[in-house]
C-alpha cells in the first residue's frame, strides 16, 4: 500500500460581501518536525508539516488519535517546542506564548473561586494590563454569548456549556489575531455542542479571526470550516486538504444540505 504524500496547504479567505482586507498568511508552518526520545528510540510525532493559513480563515484539523493534531496546535501556540522546521504567526517566529494567540482547551479551565467576569478578566491581569479599562468589554462579551444574567456567578453555578462560553469570552477579551481551539466542545452533550457551534460561527462571522480548530467530529469540522485538513498517523502528517464549498453564513439548514453530507462522506472516505 502506497503511503500518501504530505500536502502543503495554501488557504485563501473565501470572498465575502463586505470589503475584504488584504489576504496574508497569518499562520505559516514550513517543514515542521516533532520527535520524542523514548528510551533508546526516537518517536516521530509530526513530520514534514507544511501549512499556510490566510488571515480570517477557519481551518479544522481532523485525523485519528495519535496523529499529532493537538501537538501541532500546541507548537503553533508556543506551548511546545518543535524539533525542526519553521512556525510563524502574524509574521513572527513562534518561540513561546504570545498575546497574538488565544488558546482554548477541551475543558474550560475556570478558576472556581472567581466569578464569570473575573475569569474572563484573568488574561488582562496576567498581562498586567489595566483591569478597569477592560471590565466593560468583558461584560459585553458575556452578554454577547447569552450570559448577561450570569456575570457574577461562579463556575459551580454554570452548566458545562455556559462554562465553555465563559472560556470563549476569556480567549476573545484581549483581541488575539489567531484563535487555537483544541476540541473545545467534545465533552458536551450533542445539543449543547450544536448550539455552541452556531455561537462560534456567529462570533467568527462578526470578528473574522483566523481559527485553527481540532476536532474528531467530521460534521463539526465541515459545518465550521473553510478548509478541513485531514491528517494521518505514524508519523503525523497532512494527507489531504478538503475545501468546504458550503455558502456562508451557515445555519441549521446547512446540516440537511446534500453538499454537507457529500463533504462529510469525502472526509470519512479519506480517513477510512
């Protein structure tokens, strides 16, 4: 059986009715390699990863467990060091965490002794910015995601979906150029997950951040994305890039569009 060759992803923003800003590569990965020493052997987690994502584009990574999706995301975030290759975000080499990058994980990671508002303001304090100048914006973000009545509630008083909405607000507050999301809705029930998918689409439509989104759910990837990057394991590599031709904005009608099912089947066939 012939091993598929890694593909280089060149993503351009989809035309939009509103005036478009000049397109540039917000995320640029060249020849990325990540390996680990396992005793006397070397395990290659990622090899020959080339990825270029244009500003304002939503891209999802799908693939089997162990193919390096989260590792790739962590390297782009500056949370994990690469073994070889180049990684640039907004034209700058990634050597550690940056204010240009917002990160969201599988769990909301809220501090239990802080209210929703205080959790959203946490990055402002970490960056030693003036908290008072950001309270109104944090409050408005919570209202934007439907948590206006829960601003002063603690995490134990919120459902799982509400906690993830607080985490989204925390990620957006300091206005990063790039959003990295590692299976943020995987632990939620199907109805809550669908609701938050549409919430994320609405926020993305308004703010047009560059998003790199990791998921095991093919339907979720198709619904959200401009492009879906399919990865394979041993070593982790890109085997196919699928452009998603569904029109935007997307709503519940998208989920019954024959083109939606065709994209899902195409990606499932590539994975299978």
